[in-house]
C-alpha cells in the first residue's frame, strides 16, 4: 500500500474519532448545561365564574352537605383537574381580590390589589406602567402567550388585536370579552363574531366552533410551537360563565339530575340576611318560585356540562405534556377569577362576600418542587399569585408586590399546611371589605352592621358571631388586622369605619 495513502488513511481515521468524541463531548456538555439551567415552563388554565364546589377534588375535602348543596350526588366529576391535586397541591382558602372579572384578573397578573392596577372595576384598562408576571418572564427570555378572554381592555366583545400586550408577546388570541358559546369562523379559521346556540345550529359545521374548543386548540398549537424553549402561557376559558350553554354531548350529560334548592334558600333564612346579600336591584336575586322553574334548574345542568367540557380540555393539555416529556419541568395551574352563587342565599353570579362568590379554585402541579397530594388551608387571595409563581420559578425581580411570596407553603414537606394568616378582599369602590382567615370571615359594609362568620361551625354563612361575647377577641383581632391592611394598601372607602368595636 502506498505509504502516503496509509498515512492519510490513519490521519482521516484519527480525525473522525476525535471529531466523534468531540461531538459526543459537546453534546454531553450541552445536555448537562440544559439540565442545570433549564427554566421551568408555566401553564395557567383560568376559567370564568367557576364555583369551586363543581371540582370533585374540592368535593372530597368537604362534608357531604357542602359538596352537594344542590342535592345528594348532584354535582360534576372532574378527573383531569383532580390530577393536579393528586399529583400536586390544592388550596382550600383561595379568594378573588375582588369577586368580579376585571379587578380579579388585574390582581392575578400584577400581584397588586385592584386599586393599584388601573382596573378596579369591570371594563377598565390595565395600566401600561404596571409590571405583570408576563413582562417579567418575557424579560427573562420566556416565550409568553395569552389565549382567551382578557377583560382588561374595555367592554368590547369578540374582538382581538389588543395593542397593549401586558408582556404576552403572542396575544393573537387574546379576546377583549364576551360569553357567546360559539364562534362564527371565516374561511381561514379566524373569528368573525360570537353567536348563540340557535344561530350556530343553522350554520354548516365548518363555520362554527365552541369557544372552549377554539381556545384549547390554539393553546395546543402554541405549545407545539414553543415546547423546545422556556414558555409561559395563560389559557383563559370564558366558561362556565352565563349564558350557561354547554355543547353536545355535554348539554345532556346531567339531564337526569333532580336538582334541589340549597339550604340557604329556605324562607326561614331569607329574613335574616344582611343588606349586602339581598340586592334586589340586580337580576342576581333568585326567589323560591323562580327556582322551581325548570329554566333555572336546567341552567345548573348546563353549567355542570360546561365544567365537564373544561375538564376534558384540561385532559387534552395534560396529554400533550405527557406525550412531549414536559411534565417534570412544567408548572400547571388551574384557577378562576371568581365563583358563581348558583342559588345559594337566593343569588346567582358573584359580587358578594359569600364563599361561592369569592372563593376560587386553585390547584397546582410541579413535580420538581411540590409534593403530591398536598392540601393547603392557609388563606390567600390572587394578589399572592404573581410573587408566589415567580419565586417557584426561581425568577428574581426588583418589582414590589402587595401579595406575599407563599411558595414555601407549596414546596415544604408538610402534606397539610395550616396557618392563621389573615388577608382581605373587597368589592370594587370599597362598599364592603372582608377579612378572611382559614376559619373566620369578617365583612364590614358601609350600610350594614359588621358580620363575623365562623366557617367551621357555620359553613353556610348564616350566623353573625360579631356580637357574641365568646368571639369578641376574634372579632377584634380580625378587625384590627383588616384596617391595618386597608391602610397599608390604600384601599378606598371604609376607613372611617374603624370605630367599630365588639360588644
């Protein structure tokens, strides 16, 4: 063999071996760096007007009477949402900063009480100079996206193209507002407008889509696009908000239930309700005669159907994470902006301090840091969300929040976390304010005597313990802490009411 050729062959072989080893070495180094520096992903699934009792993970933690306020066995099952609790944590005392859409959403994304966000009432715009968790994550290199109802840019319905993105760089599917059950689509698949079920029934199948399906589909498309880089996405489903219309087959899923009136609708309790609970100027008050109308009962069955539809949509997202090996490094959260009374205390919808209105679901899974089957009983509001989630993600920021970093409650080894923390939430404009702990709730209203509820002894919130001597120290403690926080966070209204004392 030619010596030159032999030398060249040896050289080539050596070069190939070295190159191969180098490539292997580089690949190992890169992989190691990715493993060390890989940022956690974030998915927030956010619903609208969602009664926490309709999630079966909560039903399991409640007494039978509280889990089935509409009659024994009358409720939904949510196996996919429940996985977040069984594989992560569930918060039992999580509240909306203000139990209506705009202020609650503003608090969740900023970590501030509504009065500091520019959007303390429905229809207002989020201030552009207020940082959000999305602006902070965007600046950390995250692909940030928002899909669904926004309600922080005015009252306009079924419109997109929102100029101020609030840190969500992909906001193509950020909708200003609206609750029609279906979208009418153009030939290219974009939304023309929202339509009701009667109009949808007259159109070709390819021209319509249910809003929950539309926004879930878009979320999955974005996840597919961004799955190989750090991402943060918020899916805001407009259901199960009124008009209470589920699509087939969910519309008949609960048709055979025999809905019963909640205990708190009994006439014997109606006469003793506080004035803030009996606002007859709105369509939210439900009389016993109205309840007997099948229209009201069917609305609840449709509501249950919408919740099951949402649960299946959550299942689609969980499957995507499983299929793409993203479970361990992805924080996934299920929550809502406020609840729905659905006949409790003769009311519909929200806007009152009662549990069904103001208490919201909050379930979170993050296998890397949060132990499974964890139950957290500490009182939070969604003002705590942004500082807590950023801390869980190891994101440092100089931004100041009203909410607290409660991440250690989620990451510690305790299976059940209890605390006597007192926090507060309020009605827009300060008409009433509510101090709340895991057990007690103090409601102070401009036009009503103070109400102190013991949620352990009286989960139906029917008895006022404020003037009970046995509760005098508790009432004083709750009240003192409430006004301390009202002053600290510059909550409007009610500061003149500090003269309240227990008898």
